[in-house]
């Protein structure tokens, strides 16, 4: 049985920083390309838990395996990550002395901020889909970020063609014969709303989404200023894949690649010991499934 692929991780050498002082290797680039989304996340996460790694800068993760538009995953991995996220949230509440339990993140709730999959399936009219989401938005904001949600910015940016619906602009441009690659870029960050002097903002970490239609295929790339590997990355990868599936379907194409680029991806999983335990548990699941993964 072949082993689970490892990331292409390039720590590089010590760099010279400002003032002529040498930087350590705590900030290094990491590049991962895998067919399976679960394997891609585990590869990056396991590498981030190594001693001395404070952050990846940048982290580039590419997933290339899709079945009928759905990303290849290993069943059960999301549940393991969700359980770890719930335990982490409970521990944080205990440290703060809070009597009210924090509603823990899950991979799916994170993914839904990018694309609300439960509201759409192939065959559902996309305009009805947009309207249904907009009708739910005030409730979704109460559960998520009051400053906005990624999918909201994608379909209701506030200005621009198609009344600010950047996804609809993609679809209409492609169907009208536009093939200029710069035409297929959607922005999340809005200087008017987001360029503040607040020390912590929280939203938006996802800055931009770009598409590459090529022949009968479509690839999607998301750009993050900051991405938290433990709390957010798996859900981010999943959400970008779901968004890519929707756009590929509406454009009459086939999704073949998702790439997520994070300029800064810090270690963010409480303790390295717990992170290594989670990485080991997921790695064991992947090892047991490695034959199926290789043949996927």
C-alpha cells in the first residue's frame, strides 16, 4: 500500500530582514497539490504543526480531483475536524470563564459563507437562488459576521454591472463570448467599507476570486490575506469548490481545479501537541484509505 502524499514544502533559507538582521525560518512558503481535498488539508496542516513554524507565507493549496463537480474527499475527515473545533471552542469558553457556550465552527458552516450549498443544486434557477439567499441575509448575518458574508459580496457588491452581482456578470460575459481572462475576477474587499484603522476587523480575509475558463473546463482561485489553517482552511477549500461547481454548471463547463492562495497562514490550533494529535488522527484515516485515494 502506497503512503499518503506529502506536501511540497519549501522552507528555504534564512532571510535578511529590515535593519540587516537575519530572520529565522518561522515564516516560509508552502505549496501543496493533491487530487483529494482531505489529503491537501492534512498535508498543509501537518506541516504547520512542525516545531518552529509560526506561519506559512505564502501557502498555496491546489485540489484537482472532482467527481461530477464535487471535490474528492475522505469520508469522516470533516467530522474529526469538527469535533476538534468544538473541543477547542469549549476550552476557550472555559478559559474566559464564560457561562455561555460558543457556537463552534464546522467545516460546512465556514464553506457556506462562500457558497450556501443547501440553497442550490443543478437545475435550480439561479435567479431564484439569488433571491432566496438575499431574503435570508439578515438572519445569516446574525449568525455570522454582521459586517458581511462572502457570498453576499459576490452577488450584491453594492455597485458594478448586473446590479453588483459579480457571479451573474461572469456567467453573462462568458455566454456572450467574452474570453478575456481579466474579465473573470470578483472582488470581496471594498476600500470604502473595509479600509479602517481598527486593529482587528475579522472580515474579509478572502480578498478576491478569479476564474480561468479554458476549453471545456473551469478552474477557480481564491486569494486570502490571512487564513487560519485549523479554524477555516478546510471549510474555505470546500466553499471555493462549491462556488466553482455552481459557476462551472451555469457556464456549461466542468470544474477541474481549485487553488487557494493565502499570503499569510499562521499556526492557530491552540497547542502543537493537540495539532499533531489531530493531524495524526486524520493522517491515520488517510493511510487506511490510501489505496482508494490513489485510485480516485
